[in-house]
C-alpha cells in the first residue's frame, strides 16, 4: 500500500512539474551539453544515450525539470542498470542544494 501511495505521489509530482515547467523543445534538448543530463550512456556502436535533462544551457539547475527528472527515474530504459543509481544520486544531490530547494523543489 505504501508503495502505491509513493507511486501516486511521484505521478502527481510529475504532472505538477509538467504544468509549471517551461516546455523544452526537442531542438533545445538536443543542443544541451552532455553535462545537462543526469547520465550519458554509450550504446553499442558508440551512440550517446542521454537521460534526464535538468540543467539549462548556462549550466544552472532548472528546478521544474529536476522535479520531472526525479519523477521519471523509474520509467527510464537503462542500457546499464547501474546507471539508475548514478542518476538518482546525481539528482538527489541537486535536490538537497539550498539554491534549488528555494525554487519550490519538494524534497
């Protein structure tokens, strides 16, 4: 029951984030540097697979996109299962930063 409540909370957070966050177009996301993503994996053949953008072009953390990235963690199809823990740790570190929390990020 607790897991279901947690899943509902994550879904509601994601929906709220989408409503508040400025929509980032595919073109804008494609222009972001690799450092804007929680994890960058390399697929067989050398193609980059970038997951969970949450920094803008200046390198600043975007609080709404950080919330959305944290909510989407369970939905990502990882090439390497260990990448999920790396992404979670990275996103959680940002969530604990005072300057990000000040921008209405629930922790």
